[in-house]
């Protein structure tokens, strides 16, 4: 069977879904790789690196889709709504399409893919279980985003992060607040600590307190009820507006004393909660920096402009939409590991094995035989949800 790798067409997307280093593991299970010319160039993986490992360079993008049994991408239609439409005509019934689909954000795109007769798997819906850890793209990309968020903040802040004792006087450490201690938040804590900042972190899930403390940060405790704050997958639950209002009031004092705030609070398929209001930004010291990692979901800061950097009340507010793509070499390497492990989950001894009762397969499978079958996507489309879906 052939695994096809098209060049990513989303504007500003520099990653590639497979890298040369994983081709040997695919070949061991009789999977060949066909890649569009130039697909890895922007990530630092030239065509020659792929061919040295035994991959074949396609004559055209159309040939990748025509010849391949699997198509693996960073961004499927829902995550690439404009350019992704052009690929619909290249799909053929029976193909297996794997990538990040934004299935819960844009369920209609899932139906469009299903109408092509392809079997679609959404990597962002990977269940958070032990067996699936090596396939968890949200964790992989969150790691990169958390790292880069702190680098971005440090380069924007008119202060240095570490405490320095010099002949010219003592430099006090920058105060950094991380809101949300998921994978991205924990990586941001770790990075800010490495740079020498005094770090505090807050999360509505009490269970992450020990993780925050283990990284050397101070846990911000607010007198607010959080017993029902985490779902069975480990994600923060959506709360009502009264909760967020109380949270904002309590966080305002901490934010006002912070030089840098990195926000990471996002709920899959939902608009990000507003945690920092315009008034809270106005209360920060001029020169302070906010990096809003929830910008793609609307942002945790009321003033965030997705995809832009603005200055308001003297505070720099970054709203990056695709930070992992700014570190394409290693983010591609990590994603390739995730998707290769998933491919090897679907292909056993050279044979395709789609077990819809398996938790990993069932959790990520969106369409089959022309039908949308994922319960959450069906519900979002207004379709009946039954025991077979």
C-alpha cells in the first residue's frame, strides 16, 4: 500500500506530515511513501532526503492522490477551508485520509469529505489514553507552542527574564503568569523557568497543582469552586459565565503584577473563554506582554486579534494562530511520529485492519462508506445519533 504526502497548501503552513526518518518503520510493514515534490522543503526536509530513505517523488499533486491508498496531511479540509476544497476533486472512494480536521469546529467539512466516499480520521480527536500517547498530536503541537510562546514573549518584553547581579546593579527577574496548565502551559512554565523568570501558573483543574509545583512555579490558588472542572479525557470543561466572571475578578490582581501572561485555555470545538478583559489589560504595566495561545479559538484576551500583534494600553498582545509552524523542523518530526504510529495501528503485517470497536479507531474515525459516523460530528450536523454511529 502507498502512503501519499501532499505539500501543505494552507497559507503560512511550513510543516510536512511525514519526515524521512520514519520511512524505514513504514517500509517494514510494506507501506511505501509517495510525496509531492517540495513538500518538505520549508520544514528543512528536501526531496533528496526522502529519496535517500526510499520514498518516491510524485510527478504532480494529482498523482499523489491518484496513486495513494492513504493520504496523510497536517491540515484536512476543515483546517484548510479555502485551499482544501481544491483537493476534493482529487479524492477517490475507498481512500483513507488522515490529518487534523477541525471536525468539531467545522462539521460541514467532514460531510463534504464523506460525500467523496473516503474514510477520514481526525488526529485531533485522539483519545487521551495510555495506548494513544504516542499518537497524541495535541500534546505534540502543544509542546512546541508552549516553548515558542515564551520565546516570543521574551523577545517582546523590554526587560530580561533572569535575575542578574552585575557591577551595574541588580536586575530583578521578570514575573511570568501562565494561565492553563495543559501540555502547552506546562512547557511554557518549564521554558520560562529555564530563562530565569519568576513563574506563577493557574488552572481551574486542582489536579494539576502538583505538576505546576514540580516545575518550580508557584500555583495560583483562587477561592472558587472547581470540583467539576475536568472531563474524563483530562480537558478543562466549559464553565458558565458566572464562573468566568468570578475567575476574572480574582485573576485581575495577579495579572496586574505580571510582566508576561501566556494564556492557553481552550476547549476542543468551542470558543475560547475570555479570561482577560480590556480593563484588565489597562491595569497592566506599560511594556507588559500577553501571548494568547487560544487565538485560533477566538482568544482568551478580549483584545486579541487572531493572527496579529497589537499594542493596547501600552501592552503588547500577540495572537498567534499557528505557532508550531514557526518551528517546522521539529514540529514536523513530532507530528510524523504521531501519524506513523497511528498508521501502524491501522496496518498490521501489511494488511489494513480497521477495528471500529477499538477505542483509538472509534474515537478518530469520522466517515465511512460515504456517511458521517462520528457521534459528536453527527450531533453538530443535526443528524440522528444512534448506537451504530
